[in-house]
C-alpha cells in the first residue's frame, strides 16, 4: 500500500526535484527523487536510454516508483513515470501535486539539457511530450501549481501547508 506523504508529478524541467527537496525540508521528512535513485543505481539516464532503450528504462523506473511510494516521504517522479498504468493506479490513491510550467518559462531551463527525449528539437519535442502527458497529469492531480514564475520556496511552503492541513480539495482554489 503506497504511503508517500505527497507525490510531485509534471513535465520535464517543471521543478519537481528542487521543489520536492524544499517541501521535504519544510516538513522535516525525507525526499525520494526517482530519477536520482535510478542514477545512483544504474548511472546516467541518458546512458540507460542509449544502451538499453526507453522500454528498459521504464521498467527500471517502475521498480523505483514502487519503492519510493512505499516511503513516508515527499516523492518526486520523473516526467514520464505517469505513463505506466500501474503507477497511475497507485497515484490515484495518493495526494498528488502537479507542477506545470509554460513552454516560454521552460525554454531556458532545457537549454543545453542532456535529457534523452529532448536530444532533437529540444523545446518543440518538450511541447509534444507535454501535450501527450498533460491529460494524465491533470487527471491524477489533487493540487496544481504553476512553476513558470515565482519563488520556489513559496511554492514549497504552499505544498507543505496543504500536506499539514490534510490535503483539502478546496485548497487549490483558495491558495494557489
């Protein structure tokens, strides 16, 4: 049974890792970033894609998601983790925060990026991937925060307050 305190999802470069660390610090709990746990065990994600392909990476990612969701922590998922149907099912039972970002704001974040899915046509490819995944992110979200502008510390504090308040559904309309 999943136990994560909150799970951050969203497109590549939306700030999941940075905000996840800040939320965890605010709450005094651990943060589990699945991209980081994969890299620690298998090496760079770009190398996994190049050597084993996306299908193998997604299988590895699913294993790391299962482990991460079992921790009473703030969990940050890679942008494509939500493509897995079992992961979607797990997330339907958890407090999920969708971090979104506009293409204009993300353009500088992915400049010189080494993400394998952005190797060709960086920003255009990001837009295509985001368009494909957006309905999943929106369906799974209990809270949505736009990270296009503003202070990451303020966003993290808002998420931490939402967790402390017991994840009220009306929070988004009142506070974000």
